[in-house]
C-alpha cells in the first residue's frame, strides 16, 4: 500500500459514522466491499482536496478497491479532472471495476461536456457492453448530455434496443425515457404508444414520469392510459 493510499484509508476511518454505515449498506445490496460509513458531502470534499495531491495517481492506479467509500472517492476524484482526454482515460480504466449503482451514478466528469462528439461515440460503445454498470453508465451519460440541445431521434432508438434482465439496467432505461418524456415528449411518446419497450421498463417509465414535476398534468393523465396491464 502506497503512502497516499494509507493516508486515504486513515482519513476515511476518521470520517466514519457507524449509523450511516448500516443505512448506506442497506441501500446497496449484493456488494461484497467493506463499508466504512462516510457521508457523500464529506467524500466530495475529501476528493476535491486529494485531486490536487501529486501522488493521487497511485490511488487511481490501484484497482480494484475493496472498500465502497474508496470507489466513491475514486469517482469523485475523476469528476474533478478538467482535461477531457485524461478524464475519459481514467473513466474507462475505472468502469470495469464499478460494481454498484451508487458509484456508477456518482461518476460524472465535468470535463465530458468539452468533447460531446467523442463522448457520444463512447456512449454507444458503453451501451453495447455486456457489463451491467457500463451499460447503465452509458445510458446515464446519454441522459445527461444528449436530451437537450444535442438531442437526436437516433439516441432513444439506441436505448430502446437495450434488453436486459439486470434490474439496474432496466431502471436506468426507464429513468432515461421518463426524463425524455419531460424534455422531448413529442419525440419519445411513440415508444410507449407502440409498446417498443419491455413491459417492465414500459410501466416503470410511466410511473417515474408521473412522479416527475417536469411532466405536465395533461401528459400524466394520458400516460396513465398507456400502462400495460398484467395478465
């Protein structure tokens, strides 16, 4: 273990909260990593400080981590990288080791907006992966960067082609389409009208859209009529 890795482990232990550890662990089932119990704001603050350390690369290169908070910290440190090429390189190196929805969703480098053309290529590659959290990450990046002025009808087509039994993939696809209903309603409502999504994703999309304050009451009333009834 390198000097900075020892220091990081020491600082994480100093920030631990046993009650939060139990609560957080309950939200992230099926993960074998050790949980220390450090709250997200404290992890972000620590990542901001550590990102300026000269030997932080030693920590980023030491994969896989076996502590949940170290994975979270790793994601937050990548988020602080300002150079697009470096941020993408570190993301692609880290993605194969992402093993839970929380770390996956926290990984969102600010530098990605600097080269959306290349990011789109990466999103297509990630979505085509067989790895649960790589797929989820790719859909998440499409949702974040390509549902506003960069939107194209081709993008929801890519997401609709995802067919998976993995819960965290299905949830992200539903989240994508629910968000698309809020931002690009006319372009995506047909996916529900024509039942182009898997039934579970279809109904979850409607549920999430109905819960959204960004979807109009008129649209919500119509979406309720599109639910697929169980046999």
